[in-house]
C-alpha cells in the first residue's frame, strides 16, 4: 500500500512539473508587447457577408487575410507548405471558459486555467528558450494563449462581448 502511495505522489507531482506560475509583471509585459498589433482586429464586427464556417470545429469566423484591417499587416498565405494567417471567430457561449473548451487546440490545457501559467512541456531546455504555451488573464478581462515554438507560434485572444465570445487566432512560422 505504501508503494502505491509513493507512486501516486510522484506521478501527480510530475503531471504539473512542466507548468509554472507567471507573475503579474511578466504577464503584463507579454501582453503589452503584443496587444498593439491587434488594436484594429479588436474593432472588427460580426458581418454576415464575410462569415465563413471552420470545417474542423464548425465555428464561424472572418478570415482577416481575405478581409484585411488597417494597422499592422499580419503575414498570410503559405510558407514552405505551411499555412499562416489570422481569423476572428464569433462563438456563442456563456463565457470565455466555455468558448475556450470549444475552441482550444489539442496541445493546450483541457480546461481554462484560473491563473497565469507557462507550460514548457516535457523538455527542461524549452524553459531556457522560453518555448511553450503561456496562459494569461489580462487586466481588461481578455484571456490570451500565446504559443511560442522554435519555428512557429500562435496567439489566441478570447474576449467577452455582449453577443459573443470573440476569439482572435493568429498563427505563423519563423522560416
């Protein structure tokens, strides 16, 4: 019995060993560095004439590569066989937590974390290189998921509005 208790403690401890809390200053800095690029994207409203449906999860979105905003021009298209771009989704959900569960990517946490976290995966070297997924609640009520890889990255921003949860999803590669 004692052997099983030790195994459970070790196993549960290792489940979260790759996730660490982000302090408020670091979280605010990460948001400040990125938010300015999305200022015009936040202004995009639901427009039935521009709406498409995502074939993977059946959610509606506006392709902001096709309907560009003013301001920062996000890279779009195909680079070395990889698609890159930006979309704004409009999800009918009661809150950000529910929208996160509907939209989240396979490699992200299954439920919305309630604090700011950095998940650097299984490799300790990822932490040294700041590679991994950052989960950040900003002071304006938005929830950010920032994925930083060695050759690619993504940013997902969840924002509660009156009628929808708006989800901005931008993905790119570095090569």
